[in-house]
């Protein structure tokens, strides 16, 4: 009779073998690309052949797998690293800084990202009541979890639908649902439940985050927003930081600075114009906060971005 250790070793080998197969699949589909939006709704692939410096990226609610190499994500004072053994999941929109830490031309960093659909997740919870969260608490919205053979298998089948586009309308929703089921059944699944279900503090914070994202150029009145979602000011601050690792004002500031950076790069705006468009009244304050977040003043940063020494990531 096999002992527990041998069973665990065998499971680990299955995960490693399936990750290798998926890595070869992604390698074949991303040659010459950094990012690929697939024809499968919500699924994108990425590839990097060298380690990178820190880049700004706003994560939407999603699950990310790196099947070869490794990436590191910074949000607030928190850090998450994900690789072939650990997936990354974020259940709300988060402004972050990311870095590819392991990649080469011979073994590029290869991965994928699948958008999370709250309606599909709520439907799954309704069909499987044992997923209901046991506690009404709020925890970090961005976490890592262990990659399992069933999860890898589901992603492999989802990606392979690119080869049979006629199957996508019928099979893609079924496989997505299976992936969401695997995430809910995982050790991190309760966090996903709390974000999706109305009446939990985490869901209330998700509503606040949506409001800030839609109104980031406007002054942020904490008392008004806290009242909107049914919390006191102190409770709102506590749960917001628990979910995002940032205060509400820090969260808004990160959104403004990342959007200003995007506009200066894509629309060739000067720093003062970009600052005004994202809600700053003082160009000097904008420059100070920009340098604190990105490490260099706006003009120098954009110059480096255009030279390819830094950049946005996928």
C-alpha cells in the first residue's frame, strides 16, 4: 500500500508534467509576441524572454498562471510571487507593480490570464451551497494558491479550443465554469465567495473600489463613500486596507498616477496636462507623488519607457 508521501510525490509529478505540456503549448502559440488576446472570451497569454524591471499594471478580477518562469507582484506593502507551482488570483481591481523575475530566450516566462466573472461565480455558489463562506471577514483580494493537475487540465482544454473555433460558444463556458469551480474548491476559494456575495464586508469594499475606479478624477470624500456602502468611516478604512493593502486615498492616487503615465506615453501629453486630466490640481504635488511611486520624475520615466528600458506589463 502506498504511503502518503509517495501519493503526494506522484501528484506533484503529475502537476509538473502537465505544466510542461501547457508550457510547450503556450510557447508554440506566443512566438514573437509579448501578449496575445485569444479568441476565447476573457483569456490572454503572455511571454517574456528576459527578466524585467518594475512595471505598472492594473489587475482586473482574474486568475493568472505562469507555467514557466516566475513573476512578482507588488501592491501596497504586500508582495506575491507566482510560478509553475502557484497561481495568482485577484478578486477586485488592483493597481500594482509587476516584475518578471525568471525568464530567458531558451526558457521564456510563459503564462495566461483568465478574467473572473462574478455572475458565473455567484451561480456556482448557488448550485453548491457548501462553498458559502463560514465567516463574514475581509482578507487580501490578491493571493496565491497551489496549482493542481485538474486546474492545469482545464486550462489546457480551454486554450486548445483556439484550434476548433466552432466549439468555443458551447465548450468555453463549460470549461470556464469548471475552472471557477476548482478555484472555489481550493483553499483560497472562501475569499472569492466573500467578494462575490452581497452582504459581506469584502463585497461592500468591492463596490467602493468600483466607485473609485469610475470616479478617480473627482475628490474622494471618505465619509460619503463609506455611507454609500453602509459602513462607518473607521470600519470602511479597516476593511478597505484588509482587501487592498492600501488606504482609499492611496488607492485613488495609484489609479491617477498609472492613468497619467499611460496618457503621457500613449497620447504624448506633458506632465502638467496629464496631472490635470487625472484630477491633480498641483503639478508639483503630481511630480512628487509620481517620483515616489515610479522612482523617477515623469519626463525621465516616459523617456525610459519609450526607449524600452521600463514599461507596462501583461
